[in-house]
C-alpha cells in the first residue's frame, strides 16, 4: 500500500474532506482510498492506494485527478 499525507495543502474542514472523498473515493485505476486525520479540529487529507506506485506518483496523480474533476464539474455547471 502506498500512502501520501497532504500536509503541504494545509488543513481542511471535515465537510471539505467529506466532499473530496465523495468525489474521488475509488476513482481511477489507482482506486484512491481517501481519509483524513484530525488534530484539534484541523483535518489533514490522506490518500492511499493498493496500486503499485511511489508516494510521489500517487501525490501527483491524485492532484491531477482532483483538478480534472474540478474542471469537469465546472463545465457541467455551466451548461
């Protein structure tokens, strides 16, 4: 299992983490497993995959998929 903890993105709210999970849980051939840790009401996003990859590749591909999903949602909302 490969895991990346997104400390570089700062803290999220629980509702933001839930929304990210709703959009990207099980997404792509990497089948993302999205979770988070909580410390003093600050939530840090965690992404795992069973796919054989490096942590850097997981991080980069997850961010790519996140931005791609955001663009797709924006295009759908504009229709």
